[in-house]
C-alpha cells in the first residue's frame, strides 16, 4: 500500500515536532526515518499510525484520507520501542490479540487463530514458545514477539519505532537481517524509525532524513551518502571531514587550495569530504600530520590534523598503512560543498 | 572469614534498627490489639458474644457493612475513572484534579462531616427543599454514607494513579493499533495490569469505610439502633462504662480488619509468579 504524507505539521506544547512534512511511501518498500533525537521521526510514525493527529496536513493510505481516522481503524501493525507486550498474556495470546478482539462476525474461528499464531511464531523463529510469558523471554525474543503480534492482523503497513534500540550489538545485527527477511517474505510496506545511520543504510530501500521537524532528504542509501542534499545530511550520514571556507564563482576556497563547488552561491560555505574521497599524493595540496593509524580489516584509517589544526579522517587500502605514518600529503577526489 | 556482603550493614546496626522497628510495632500495634482481645474476653466468651448479639449492636454492624457496601463500589468506580483520566490522558486542570482528590486526606474528618451538615442539614442550603420533599440526609443513613464516601474518596485513586502512570500508555496504544476498542482495551489490557493495585486500594478503602469515626459522628446523630455505626456504638458503650461490651464490638471490628488483610495477602500469593515479577 502506498502512503502519502501531505504537508503535515504537528505542534506539541512548546516546540513544533513536525513542520510542513511531505513524504510519499511506495507500495512494498522498506523505508527508514533517520534523524537525531527530537527530529520528529517518531512523531511522523505515530501520525501515520493514528496515535497522534496532526495539527495540519493530511495522511493518505492509497487514495483514502485517514488523517483523523482512529488507530483501531487503520490496520497498521505497530512495534513499540519497548515492545509493549501484554505482560499478563502468553505469547500466543499476545499474538492473537488483534484477531481475538475482532467482532464475532469478522473473527476467524479458534482453530484458524491457532494456526495463524503457529505460522507467525514460526516466521519469527519462536516455534513452540507460545505458552511462555513475556517476562520469560530475552530482549531479542520479545522484539520478535512484538513483530509477530503486529503482523497477525495482516497490517496494511508495518510501523516500527526504534525497533532495535534496546538490544545489544550482536542481537541487533541478526534481527536487522531478520526484519529484512520478514519484510521480503510478507511484502508489507514497512516504515521504521532509527537514529542509527548504519541500521538505516543497511536495511532500508530508501531513507528519509529528518532534522528539526523537517525532511532534509529522501533517497536510496547510496543517494543520501553520495549526493547529500544539505549540509545537515552530509554531516549526519556517513563520516566526513569538515572545512570552513568561502565560495567564489563556483569554487570553494580553502587554505589548502580550491575545490569545485558548482551551483553554490558565493559566500561563506562548508565543505564535507568523505574518508574515502582522499587520495595519497606526494604533490597533494593538503599537508596532514598523522596522529593515529588504525588498521581495520582491509582498511587503514588515518586520524590526523592539517597545519591549521583541522581534523582529518581518511580511509585507504590496508597496504598503505606504513606510508601513512608521520606526515603525509593528500589530494581531495571529491567534496560536498554547502553554504554555511 | 565474615560472609557479609559488601553492601550489607554491620550486625550491630541491623540489631538496633530491627529492635527499634519491633519495639515500635509492639508498643503501638500489638499491645493495643492484645488489650482489645484481653478486655473483650475478660469475663469469658459468653458476655462478649452477648454484647455483639444485642439488637443495637447488630444494627450497628448492619449499618457499618451497608455503608461499606455502598461507599467501596462507589469509590472503586470513581477511583478507576479518575486514575484512568489522570494517568492515561492529557487535559487542562489535571494538577488541580490531583490536588482535589487529596482534599479528604488533608481536611479533618470532623470538618468533612460539618460540611454535609451545612449543605444538607435543616439550616443548610438544601435543608428547606429536602424537608419539603421529605428526604432525610443528615442524622440518617444517607448522610453517613455520604460522609464515608467523602473520607474514603482518595484511597482507590491514590493507589492507582502512580501505578498507571508508571505503566504508561504503550500497551494501550498497542491494543488500539491492533483494532481494539476503548472498552475492550480497558478490560483486556488496563484492568489486568492494575488488578493488584486496585485490590489494595479497595481493601484500604474498605477498612477506612468500616472504621471511620469523625465525619460519621458529626452527621449520624447517634440514634441507637438506627444511625449508629460500629465505631460510634463502641464509643457509646465505652462512655457508659460497659467496657466488656465496647471491647467486644471493637474486637469484631479488629477481626474484620484482620480478615481484610489476610484476604489481601492470600490473593497476592495466588498470583502466578510470572505476573508478580512484572510488578
């Protein structure tokens, strides 16, 4: 199902959580809402679910306006940050809740519900644990139950709020793959909120980056990394070394030389250079003093400073590790320049 | 060497603290209870039973149970509604409502009783109207019930508000997002989560409803066999130097309280372990 968020604004007591946000979600895609805390990403998710009503704007499921429809009528599967499992119910009862509460005429019979519960437990790899209670599960298992429960009602869209936030790194990685697998298996349109860019970039088909209640950019993980639309995106997604300087006639002028900056208006500007956009070059314009060289798998990372104290993070192939020690000269392959 | 844990207090401190606690409990709780038993049964079981079987005593017991039977359900209804509204919803005047709920705790029960006399009494605001329609509130059962409700007002709500606030709204939101209606969400999600707190509130409320003296004393009029509750009956007997009789009724009141507490403890013990963990 496609979802259209049209010019939605949401004001909480003091601050605007969403400020004129528009976003189109495609049928069957896995979309990440990425942003720092307070960027409005959770509010956008809750507006979509019907757990908050916007002050302005509208939310459309296909062509149907659901802006002020109740959460109960929207058929969204929602996975909460702390899972919000029903403590007093078994896993099976948790999962079947959405079916159990249907009106008698729409409710599948008992055998059908039991079959569906088994099927979902299998999908999230918890077969046979239906009689357990949530307090008897690990964090990762609770997360899987929450997912199964949200899927039980055949939701039109699956919404996840920081789904892996409370888990340790290993479990998080495996559950990420799991979510991708379940998404691909069910084909349900899925939106998840995260502040972890690695999670967003690895898992999502497209990423929407939010800051201060506005969407800064929407694009595939490659697009937002390689063509950031704003200084915020360039700084927030992926690592970058930052340079302050000035743009004059389509050129960014920094102490160490010039970089192309087509289409950027004249004036003060910032250049963002990705770690992999540096090149080792004996005649390079950038004189860097190396503080540390860290070897990580196939890569050698350089942490250093320029002559005027500007921090530099650069990545090279591992075989360059020795050549990086001491002072090096670098050239810049590519930079993202934005007005400051 | 010593098997003391690093966070454990030294032995002498434990002894002092525990002695203090038990000394206080003994002096202020156990001793009075024992006295009640002792005084009631001073001349044996027969006179004590006689005092309870006496018609005025029976009337007092009936009235006390009737009052509790009306006041407790009313306060459960009010308490759950108030706690639900305060803990799960945002609205203006919430802080004011919380303060208001506490009012009966901060106002002297005697004042509470006087308020009802001033409102519903013969010289009160509604006095003439009530008399015209032949409705008696003050110096009658309705006044006693009203005063009891007022005094026991905060028990259930006070018990539930922090509990429900701590639990937050995400389980309810989860239920609604799965298509559950408001009432279904309440019965299937909220109610099981507040069961124990509610039970505790009900028991406290009940204990106070049966034991309330001050407010009831003002509105009752002390008409024997008609508007005397157990605490009032005890006082009258005591003032008439009928010590055995007064302590016998007091003993019954104590037993009611003890039954309530035992009931609470056993209901708690009946809770399956996995649910107790969650609380």
